[in-house]
C-alpha cells in the first residue's frame, strides 16, 4: 500500500461555502436514482444463490451456496473458485481493511471463518461448533453470532487472533456496531416471542437495554428477525412472523421498530401478506439512506419511519459502496445495483454555510484509495472509506464528518 504524504492537520482545513437561504432547484430536477435497480448478474451453475454481499477495499464481494463473486465497480461481476466454498447461506462482512467470510464448508461440513484483504486469497482463522449467521466490526473487535445461542468475539493482536466463545441467556440473531458499542438483537428464550436488545463496548460484557414484541402476534407462527442497523441518529430493526394460520391460509407479517437510545422502541411500519416468504429480509444503511427488503419489496427511508417503495425482490443482503447499493436476491438468484446517488443532495433544500475537512490526492486515476484518519497522530490510523480516484490531483471532502476538534487525514493506495 502507498501512503499519500499530504495530510490535513485540522478539521477546518477546507471550507465549502454556499449562500444561505438559496432554494435548491437541482434537488428536484434529477430523477431519483433509488427508483432505478438494474440486474447486473444472474444465476449460473457455479453459484446457486447469493446470500450475502459486502463492500471494502474498493471492491464488492458476494458469497452463497457453492461459490463467490467479486466486482470492482458493482456492475461487472466475476465468479471466484477455490476455498472457501460454503454450503447453505454463508455471510461476508468487512472491517479494518479485512473481509471475513463465515459459514459451513462443503468439503468437511464444518463451520469456519476465513479472512482476506484482496477478496481472492483467503486464510482459515477459526472453526466453530455452530453455524455463524451475522458479523460486525468496531473498536478493533469482531463479533459474530450464530446458532445454538453462540457469540464469538475476536481481536487481532500482532498478527494473532484471540477468540472468546460463549452462550448468552438469549438467542442472538443479528449484530451491528454504532456509537462505540456493539448492539445485538436476539430472541428471548423466556418470554417468547419477545425480542431483546443488548449492547457491549468489547463484545464480551453485555448490558441488557430493552425488550419489544410484535404489535399483533399470531400464536404458532414462525418468528424470526431480519436484522438491526444504525444511521441518521436512530437504530432500525425489522422482525417477521410467518406460517400457516388455518388450513392452507399462509400468512406473513413484517413489523419495523425505531429507537434513538436502544431503550424505547416505536413501531414504524406493519406490512402483511397472504403468502409465507421463506427468505431472509435484509436491512442496511448507507449514503444517508436506509434500505430494506420487506416481504418482497425494496423500500428506502431517511429517518427509519417513512418508507418509499422502490422495487420488488426477495433480497438476502445489501451493501453500499461507490455511491450505490448492491442487492443480493434469491428466487431467482441475482444481483441488482441501484442508481448512483449523492446523499448530500437527498434531503436539504435550503443551503447554508458549511465547513468540511478534506485531503488532496496526487495519484493514478482509476486506482483505489482508502481515506484514513487519526485524532492525535500517535494512535493507530482508522479506515474511513474507499473509492476509485476519478482524476489527479483530486480533493476528497469528508461531508459526513461531525467531529468537533482536531482530526488528521491521509490517503492510502490499495491497488
């Protein structure tokens, strides 16, 4: 990796000025890119069903039953062969410059975690007695959750992985990282069908935060959770119940809940259908937008409460990168790409004076760079984002920053 020597020493180094109280005509003149979803890959004999996608280090990775996919722009995808090859519904996640892929290996029917920085060379770093279903990274820690009420925590120190494995008094289903804490959404083992929310700064010591249940619960139905994510100051989760109510009368209900503090949860939506969808319903955040797949429809939201129906599709997983969302679908197996959008133009129509930090990059156009930051030049550099350099020299601006005080930036060439 190559480090660009130009580092901006203060958060106020670059100012972007706009006249106050100017009506933004262009915000309405452009078509909404989230209304456009293009199929960029369809099923082939190597990869039967894509269950998870992730973005990092300038690339998208997809994994599924029997193979892997890779893309450097979200539009063109290539199949990868060789280990790891998983069966069932494996997962992939990204954090601190590293991809992790987890699932059941087809050759030994054992559960493994593999790691990679380039998406093509993988190292087996852990084996589990249970199938791992979700992962999140933060604060130099990985947290995985899996079947049989398993939580696995991993830290990387001097090229050595340190693992902690334990079983909590609830069934963890999904995990995310935000505001300095891991947050797990789980199913209560004592007050079914209630969901519990717990948080932890290190992934080992967990604090109970809250419990919530379906607004309408139909006894005997299967209960599951699509997941939990964070963005724009709120946590959003999606839960599902489905099954056969009377005779052959199939039924599914998806409910969403929103919280700003993990303690109080407010109902956000309630979607019902007369068919039981046997598929994971995904929810994610990126580019200032929530995106979710609820009972066969792709919806987006800025605040987590008000949702816009964009398209149809049974989506297993979303990933955001290079200004667009990638959606992995099943039945039929396919990958979709949203239109490219700039979240800074999605909400405000009244402009004001703003000040943002940035860094100038003199490099090779088309190469992938990672922006890293630190607050004091003595602690470790933390990854912030990856992007393809459009031209050189190029000024990258951190319009998402809300940091008060000093922050240092640098750019690192990844490829």
